[in-house]
C-alpha cells in the first residue's frame, strides 16, 4: 500500500510540476508578445495642413475616436478595468500635458499607432480600434492626424496599461485573442472608394468603424466580445430586423437612438451617438451596404 501512495505522490507531483512549467512558459510567452518590438517601413502618409483637410479629420475623429477618448480627446480613465486582468486607460490624444500629441515627435509616430498598433518605440499597444483604422485610406488617415495635431490641448494624465500576471499568462496561452498589431494586414496604402451614398463607401465606413468586432465577421450578430456581457449583438443583414427599416428609420435611429418601435437604445454597447455624427450621405451609404449583404440567420452562440 505504501508503494501505491508513493507512486500516486510521484504522479501528482509530476503533474503539478508540469502545470507550473506550462504556466511559467505561458507567462514568458505572453510577456514576450506584449513587449515585442516591431519595425515597419514608412507608409508615406501625407499629412495636410489646409482647412478643408483638417475639418475632414475633425469629422472622422468625432465619429471614430471620441467614443473612447472623450469628446475633448483628453482620454478616459479605466477604459478597461478588471481586478483579475488589469487596467487600460484610453490615452489623451491632444498636445496638452500628459497627451500623446506632446510626446510624439513625427507624423510617422501617429501612423504607427493608428495603422499598425504600435507605439513610437515599436511596442504593441492595446487599442482594438486599430483593426478598423487599418482600413483608413492614406488621405483619411492623413486628415485625422492633421486634426489631432491641431486639436485644442487638454491637460490630463492617464496611466500606462497595467496587465496582471494572470493576463500575461492568458495572452501567452492565446486565450485573449490577437493583439491589434498581430491582427491587421499592415497594408501601406489601403484602397478606398470615393465618398458618397454608395454601397462601396458604406462598406468602407463599416470596416473603418470595425462593426464586425461586435456584430460578427458576417454582421449576423452573436455574443458580445466581452464574455461578461450577456446580450446578443443584433443581426445587421437582411435576415435581421433591419430589413424592415426604411432609410429614414435608420438615419433617425443613428441620430436619436430611438428604434422604429419607439424603444430607446442605450449607449453602453452601441455607439450610436458617435456614428450619428456622420453626414446623411455617410449614413445612407452604411444603410445601403447593410441592405446589400446576403441574408443571414441571427447568430446566437
């Protein structure tokens, strides 16, 4: 009997040792991914300084950036926070004290952040919107950078990201998905159709807005990317409720958050206030694109 217990102890000890080795390996791998240095050649994005381009950049920034970084772009604290995983602030994008604009030395620093998902030193950043921004044309990206460089300065210090040991282990084990720098194509000159109320331009705006991150790759809805959120993202294809909406219904919803049946949509999960800053032609283009999609069943899991 003593031999049996001895062998059980050896087996259990070996299993515990193996688990500890795996945990250590995942921690090292996760830390390596989070601290890897990337080098990208110049994208040769031209940053204009004319009033029309800066106004275009301000418009796009209001639509795609203020939801996380605040209306004044001064950053938001605890953009992501979890006791088990850590904390990430949405940084101050202006040239004020504590702002990225005060730290960045060149236009290429902005391009690295917005298109490639790395900081000026080439280290990965945790900004999921990079997946959408990587679709921005050079012209639109240049316009956004032009506006960010001239935006009113805001003095606001935000904290550096702080991931826990558990988070680094999960990153190493591949349980938290790809980092933005690992997920994008790094295309130095993404194609973009001419602006206008067209299906093609609607697809461009949907890609830049990264609507698929919540509504699924085929925009047929499904579970929210945050597993703690229990609601389903709705189906945006003609297989969902949107097929019964008119163009007027869609524009009205994006402006007010009120659905055709009178229900008020909150802003916690659907950034309709920011999307609603789009022009009529931009919203029409988005609606036209969604209506052109293949009919899909609502994804429930």
